[in-house]
């Protein structure tokens, strides 16, 4: 199979997409278009070139987290004057049921991290933040080096770590 990642286009049919998680499916079917239009998030889809079907999607938006949430080992390298730290939120990442177990999640994650890294060259961003929907998602992000943020349920991957992937 060949895939192409592209910005969300509301003209592309999303009706057949289903990852099996209602929250992620409903967002994609009913809210993604409005969020993109209102500039609340950017949505990217991975399209199977053979079928034209959307195999997965993810969203990105600007974000910040309280300096208090950052683990001490990272916080000591940051200026104390920053009460909040700029980040990028990888808000949603979902794979259609027909494409699960084929490495699509990894492809989407790498694509999203590359976009975040490229953007960080122009707009300050300390890390990529995720807020895993469940334990399965948490294990997925842990596998790729994301670190738990204490007492929040969120996880992060420092931009310095991401930079090492692409430099």
C-alpha cells in the first residue's frame, strides 16, 4: 500500500472512517471541519492511494503547560520566569479499523513529530504534548519515548528528543 499524508479536506469523504473509539470517530465526522475552519486545530489525514480511503488522522494545535507540571530534571534547564511553557498538542490520533496493526499509527506519529519539529524552528515550542484517551494509547506513546507528566494524565516528548530524530 502507498500512503499520502495531506491536510484535512472537507470534500474528502470521512463517512467510512471508523477507529472503533466513539470519541475519536465522532470528532472526525462532526467537529474536525469546524475546528480547522476556526483555526482551533490543524487536521492531517493519511490516505490509502489505492483505495482513496482515509486510513488515519491526527490533529495539532498550539498549547502551553504550567511550569509546575514539568518534571524537575527538565525544569532546571528552563528559565524560572516562565510560568507556562509553549508546546504543541497532538490532540487526536486515530487509525481506521481496516488499517490497524499495519504500522499506520507509527507513520502518523512520525509525520506529526516532523511537522512539530519543523514548526519549532519558526515558533517556540519546548515539547509535544499528548493526552492519551486510554491505557492502550498511553502504552503506544510510551513505546515512542513520551514521558508522563505528574498528576495530569498527559505525556510529553521534548523537542530536543524530536530534533535528534530528524537531524
